[in-house]
């Protein structure tokens, strides 16, 4: 039986979030334009806005609450910051989604490959940082 003190939520969170980002970025690089289409669909649907906002708020809160703030633990601080930013973005999505998604659509149109490449790099770094804590 695994002992509770052996589970590292920061390592698991970083690894899983990083792998998710890598997978999403690969999908976007394989099929350019899918992110812009996704944003357009969310922008047009109040139900999708609500679901996406809630999902991001829930995941961001979980990341934030499971990541301790210790000055000596850089990965935990990065994860806590990511969780906080996710919660803030979720609230912005719920409050001013019409303006927010227009900004993203313009941004995605200007950097069609830039965002997926940046997401791939960030996800890979995050996943590796998380996995290194398992050793």
C-alpha cells in the first residue's frame, strides 16, 4: 500500500499538465487552425463559455491548492502561479468573454504556429520538471 507522504501532487500536476500541453500542441501543429476554430465555437456558445470557465476554474483551483508555496521549491511556486493564472482567466472568461475571445482570435491569427510551438516547449519543460521529481 502506498503511503500518503509518498505522493507528490506538484510532480504529478506538473507532469500531467505538461503532457497535456504537449499533446494539445502536437494536435495544433498537425491541424493548423484548430485552435482558432475552437475559440470561435466557444465565443458563439454561452453554454461552452460557462463550461470552459468552470472547468478552468476547477482545474486551476486544484493546481493552486495542491501546490505549496515554498521559496526553495521552484516547481511548486511555478505550479501555484499557473493555478492562480488559470483561476483568474476563468473569471475573465465568465465576465467579459466577448472581448476576451476577440483578443485571442486576433492573437491566434497572427501567430498560427507560434502559440503551438511555445505551448509544446512549455509543456515539455513542465513535464520533464515534474518527472524529475519522481527519481
